[in-house]
């Protein structure tokens, strides 16, 4: 994976000192919170319901054992012994003290990590396929481009105060594991007829209160022109977006209002201009960065055989492991969704254990997924039994990837100052209701996503079943949505009808699942059945 | 009653105006009547509180109970981590929120 | 004017800047003020007679002025670009990189903070039309840049 050189290190160190100075000025009263807020947000520091919250960037979801140990150390030393993996492949801490935040950033900088632009009206941490560099179906590792984009978009002067946040994703396979088209700007690496690598470009996606699925705005962009193209997109948006209503300032609104054709036309015009300035990063720089992502030294001739006589182990292998590009290896997913647990939460001790296991079994590499799980990307198949035993010893061996209990949930009203309703207790009740693995496997792939407010951090628009918490006259109320997807057949979930209380929404969800089981055809996933039969039958089943 | 809440500037901890200073405990909160704006302006200027706001609450047998669930969760802590609330010894404390 | 922070050696324009509409109507005007949301490209045909462009920030949250300044520099405009209004001292370095070379904020900057802010970052990751050499070019000294 990428390694900082003197320049990267100097930039991150400078950022720490800058924030130390800004924090000192805030505490001394030289700034009020209104002035300080944009500065702390650009360093990932929110003021949440109970304390400050710090969101640490995990660029494109790739990190290593040393970094994980540092994250554990921070959880133990500066927080309350745990962290929370987010839907943008980041980790956040819930109990941070402002006066200690600069020290935490300094600790992160010692392991080549930062919290730069993880919040605020800025270009956020770039996300990517969590299996990048390991997936059997990728045409190339997308992370060198993601890292290059990280560098070109950090501290971009012209875009110091964008209209809103701006989220980028990069993938390199047909199967979309990164919810590409729910991003403001997204790149899928493709090969053209001449065999050259380039980007298929999407723009204008996003969730929030006005969800839009991104449009394809270009079939093929030469990779070395990405800086010009990105500047063009950002400039068109920065100049033309509304500035009078924060809810209408995301780029998706501009794309929608101008129409995809006119937006693309303006982008192409600005793109031509930027190309003429000669500011693009050269191929040599991509090559330099790509060299850090050469595959680890995979062993040849490994056995593919596994003793699956233990049904619990067999279930874990069946559900949690995925085909690897190297023979004899597997991608191992670590579920952060134990039944009754908090989706995405992990204790400092578990973090340390995962770091150890990454070193022992996965060349030290770890990935964070947008579904709030972890991945050890390069595990020898012959090591899977030992890995499973070790995971089991620390409560991380649940087998439920993409099943009904593998729920994405935002922190909700238990932690978040924007939330209208709690998300986590709903996720817990659903998981408890469907805890039986045999039943879960019978139901099959079913992605449930829960948000505690319309900002949609829990991706409810993209849930096969989505749940949206709202405030109904001071009490929590939950709307049920069906038919969303974040994969390559992206779709937006639709509201079924009137909302429910907490127990009511769990019951309604179960009725929807039962209806699916009653009407599905062989081989159909929940989403397939929904797409075939439509909303009406589900509605009747839900509102009996 | 009207009570004032905010966060401590340096630690971010949820605080309640007890008539003299900012307390971590909602049961210390006092009715500020018509003085909310004046107290908030003074305390904010002195960097003793961050983002203060006034809320409705009622005095019950158990103490001060904020009218809105959000402020009850602020007063207590996350309902899904009773061990991290201000009343970790009381397993039923989550019910106070609802 | 005493509160203007200026990074130029030439004499400051002495006429007050006029609105973009007024400037386009007054052939003798040499100083123009661009409000957030105004289209700076309308000024491009007339840049030959411009000495000063003031770019206003009605709220620090409004970042349109960053693009306005950089677009002016991209035309080759060498005159003064002044930021006025609600300008954050912590963004001065980024604004300098976009081409601003004077600042008349609503609330005067603390000179010590300006100095620290301008000296903060030893390198830049990307071109922004200024003289700074991006990190990628430092990494590949043999390659032409710009």
C-alpha cells in the first residue's frame, strides 16, 4: 500500500500544527464557534450529542496493522475504548475532547493518517472497492488513482469553500461494491477498444433529502487528464450552485436543474480550458504511486482444500469469504454486525486483535467497507480455519455478509445531533428477530439500511429495505422503503406508506420478508422479486 | 420550565445551567424564566459554554425531565450503551429516555 | 484603507471600485467590484483598462470568489485582486494561491496570524495558477512543469 514520502509527511504534519493553533485560538476566545466550525469540520471534528466526534480518514478504505493499532490506542487513550466504522470507509470516535484533538491528529500523523477533509464543505475522503487489489473480477487495482486523487484534492485552493460536501468513488470492476452512482463524482476504470485504461465518469449522485442517482457524463476519460476534468467539474459547480439554501447546494441539484446534457457541455468546455493550462499530473507520478500497490508476494501452489466438516466454520467460509485473484487465497470479511451489537462498532481490544491477525494472515493489510465491516484481503485458504478460530475468540466470527442481519445503520439519535430518531435499536431488534442463521440463509441477500434522519448517512435510499427515522410530534417514527440498491443496477428505494413505531417497523419488515418468500421464484434475491412484482403486493402484505 | 443546556467548550461534555455554573447533571438544571438569552450571551462570551440553547422541561418526582427525547438522550447518554451513560448502574435507565 | 493587507509594490488604485454594471458603462473606470454570483467573464474583454478587481465575500461560506480570482489570473490579468467582506484569515494562503494579492476584510486580521497562516504549508500538492511548484514536480525533477 501507499507510503508517505517527506512531502506527504510534511503536509500532514503542517496540518496538525495548523489545527493546534486554530484550537488554541478558539479556546482563548479569539474565534467563536461559528468561525471555528468550518475549520474543525475540515479536520473531521464535529460537535455531537454528547461530545466532540472525530472522523479519521481511511483513504479508499485501505489501512494496515500498524495503523489499526494506533486507532486502538486512540480509542483507549482519548476516547472510551471503541470506535465506529462508517459508511464512507472511515472510523469515528464519539467522546473526543477539543483540547486533545490536536494531539490525536499528531498521533495519527505518526502512522501516515489524518482527518483532513473528512467533513465540512470539502472534497471528502475518496472511497473505493474494498476488495481492490484482491478481487478476482477487477481489471486493474483502482487504488493508485484513488491515492492520486487524494493528493490532488487535499488543500485545493480554488475549492476551499465548496457549496457543499463532495464525495468521490473509484472502482475497477463491473460489479459495483462501492455504491458508485450514489456519489457526487464517480469513476469506473474501463478498457477501451484500443486496450487503453480510462475512466467512465459519473456525476450528480447523492442521497440526503433529495436523492439522485448519478448520470454517466463521459464514456472514456484518459486517466492522465483526471486533474483537469475534476477541476472542470468542481469549477462549474462552485460557480453555478445556489448559495441561498444549504439543502439545494449539492452538485446533484445543479446537475438536475441544468440537465445532464447542459451540465456535461459546461464541464467539457471548462475541461478544454483546463487541459490547455498544462496542470495535469504526469504519467510518471501515477507510475510512482502505482508502484506502492504492487501485489504482495503471493505463494504459488497452495492447496485449495478446506476441511468444512464443522458446520459453523463451513457457514463462515460460505458467507464471509470471497474469490481472490491469486490461486490458493481468499478475501475474508470480518463482520462488525454481531446480533444485538452496534453496526460498525469495534472495541480497542478487537482492533488490536484484528491488527495481529492482519499481520499473521494478510500481509498486514486491512480494509474498511462502506457496509461497516472489515476485510482481510489476502488470506491463504489453508489459514482460514486458524483465522476463524482467532476471530471467534474475540467475537468477530459472525457469518452474515449481505444477509438480513448485516445491517447498515447510522449512529442515529443515540449519538448524532442531526438525527430525529434512533437507528441502532431498530437494527438490533431486526437482527434479534432474524438471528437464526438457517432462516437468514433461506432469505438470502437482503441489504437493510437504516438512517435516523433525512440526511441518509445510513443509506436508506439504497437499501433493498430502507428504514428512515423521523420525528413525529416528539416521538420516534419509522418509514419503510423498498427496492433500493447501491450495486451496478442502482435504484432508489420507495416509501411503502405510513410510518410505524419501533416495534411496528420491525413487524412490517418481517411481513415484507415473508411476502418475498411466498412469491419469489427460484434463485431470486429479495431485490429481484421486488423488481419483478412491484410495490403493490408488498404494500398489501405490510399494511394488513 | 425553561432550562439551558449546551456543551463544555474544551471537553464537549453536555452541560446544564444550575443557576451559578454549568453542571453535568440535568437534575441540577434550574428554571431560567425570561433570562435565557442574557445568560447564554454572557456565558458564551466568557467561553464557558458552546452552542447553548433553551429547552422546555418539566419538574417530576425523578428530577428535571426535558420535553424532547433528543435532550433526554443528551442528558443521559447513548441508550444503546448503558455502561457509558451517567447512570451505568441502573439497567432500566434507558426507559427514562422513552 | 489602512486596514488593507497588500502584497503588491505598485501604487494602489485611488478611485473606488464601481459595480460591474457601472464599470461596463464607464469607459474611464479602472477599478471594478465583483459581487458573489456575478459572472466575471463579462469583464474579460475589458481587462486592459482594469487596475483593481475587488471580489466580495458576503459570507465566508460563499466560496465563489475563489474561482473568480483564479479565472482572472488564468486570462493573464496582472492587476490587483482584492478580497473584501467576510474573509477568514485561515484561508488567506489558499486565497493567495488563487491570485488574491490584497485583503480588506470586515474585521482586520491579526498580523501574527496572517504570518503564521502564510508560512504554514511547506509544499503544495497541485497547481493553482500561482508560482508554487507542486509536489509531483519536486518528485520528478527531470520532468517539465507548467
